[in-house]
C-alpha cells in the first residue's frame, strides 16, 4: 500500500513539473504574434492591421503573470533589436493603438525587470 502511495505521488509530481514547464513563454510565438505588425512598426502603415492587433492580444493571453510578461518582454526586446528601422514612437503606441494593455513596452531599450 505504501509503495502505491509513493508511486502515485511521484507520478503526480512529474505531471506537475511537465505542466509548469509547458507554461514558459515561447519567443517564437511572441515573434510570430508581432510579425504582422512589421509594416506599422517600420512606418510603412499608419495603423496596425487587424491581424497585428490579434497578435498583440495573443501576447496578452499567453502572459497572464509577471514572470511570463518579463519573458515575453525579453523576446519583444530581442525581436525589436532585429528591426533596424523600427519607429520607437509607433512601437510604444502599438498596444494602445490595438486597444490591448499587454503590460509589456515594445521597444529595444526596455528594462524588462521593471
């Protein structure tokens, strides 16, 4: 009986770890969510397209807590740094233009620990 209880405890502990490991923010998903925003972020469009705003909304969905927002912030920061002609004003305005408060500034100069 004691062996069964220990085995069940170990199985539950492994399942718990697998679930929590899967909760990490994937940078590829963040980048994919923001990809439709490139035209807006580089000043080639005056407003973000609907699929861009859907991506911003997706980032909000996948980052429900502070740790996940910080992870996503680092992803956004890295992605923004790869776009040499990013308009910092447009980037900062993106969440409000999409009417989505994601709690993550979009900039290559953001301190993600704050």
